[in-house]
């Protein structure tokens, strides 16, 4: 098994540690060996956690009446995602941009294009029963 040495660019302080364990790099499990700072170690661990597999929902139900949860679910589904959890996992972001009222403001589709949403309600009454709500 060939070991791959990868250097990390940036400032390296005098307090360094040595890593030599399997980790996820660019979606692949590889052997990682580098001398780096503890700050960089946290970055590597966060990157490995961000590539964790997507959790599948346990159940799905259709919305019966409009509320904030239905509105946000509608916006994610319009952009091609199941819900916010899938969006965060695929796009590797903490959360979607939101208006001050809690509605989603902007989403990036899987093809790279953006959807921009208004501050007001966009899910009409006829679209409410088409919206899916997932439980985990």
C-alpha cells in the first residue's frame, strides 16, 4: 500500500503534530500523512465530517396546510433538493441563506445555477399538498 504525503499550504506554527491515519480526502478514503498545526487538524476533521453519507428519512408525509416549515420545504424542493439536510450535505454549507423572517432567501441548484426567493410567501395554496415533509 503506497503512502501519500500531502503538504498543507499556509502558516505552520512551532507547535506541530504528525498525522498518519486514514481520512476522507475529496470523497475518497486515503492514507493521509502531514505535519500540520492543530488548527489544520480541526479543518481536516470537519472536511471528513462534511463528506459523511446523507441520512435517509424514516417517513414522508404531504403537507395539509401552509406554514413556515412547508414554505421552506417547498423552496428546497423547487431547487431540486429533498430538504435542508440534503442541501447542506451536498453543497457542504452550514445552512441556506435566509431572510429575517426565516424563509429561504437563495439556493444553489445541483447544476450550479441559483434560485432567488422573495421575502413573502411563494408556495401557493394549490402547491401545499404537493410539498413533501420528511421525518428523520
